[in-house]
C-alpha cells in the first residue's frame, strides 16, 4: 500500500489512545479559555460522571482504572479547587455523595459542549454510516470491557 500512514500501521489500542486525545486536547483548551485551567487530569471525566450520578466513587475507581487512593486524591483536589462537594449519604453514613458546585456545573457544561463540537467535526469528516459503525464498534468494546471487569470481580471474591 503506497499511501499507508502511520495510523494504518497502528493497532487498535494505539488508535483508541490517540483518538481519545482529540477530545482531551479540545476539552483542555476549552477549559483554559473558560477559566478552568486547573481541572486535574481525569477531572473532566469526573465532572461529567458526577453530573450524571451523585455517588459514583466506586464506579470512578472501576471506570478510570486507578486505585481508590488515587480517586480519593483526585476528588480531594477537585473539592479544594471548588468543583465538587462531598456530603455524607443520609442513608449510609459510610458513603460520601459527590455533587457539583456551581463552578463544577459550569466546567461540566464546557466539557460537554466541547465534546459535542468534536462529535460534529467527526461527523463532517466521516459519512453518517461511518459514525454509526464507529459508535457500534466502541459500544462492543465497552461491553467486552464490562464482561472482563465482571470476570475479574468474580475471581477477586
């Protein structure tokens, strides 16, 4: 293949890592422009995740693939920077609920709007069937990930 590119030779894991940067770079730039340049690494994911569910600590540990200690440090940083509040769960005092502050809500909005902008650009560069196929493939990979996560949880018990 004469016009083979670097990306043509890259395996799927590498492509996924590089592709994720399209969103990450755009979000970091938008955060900086909007005055949220202090959002820590993985903070954008946390903002969007907490926006959708006020108690995702265990889910964050699993989804980010980092330790409980690292998630705690990330949450501590986001609390100190005014993006998230922690409150005890009234039904289970051992659990902490995470909620967005007004600053966190604004940053989550910037994140979401920027991701939609990247989605729109992707839609301009691919055919509608290409976007549908990409989404279908990514969905299958997510399902495969959940299956292996469940298998690891079964072995850990």
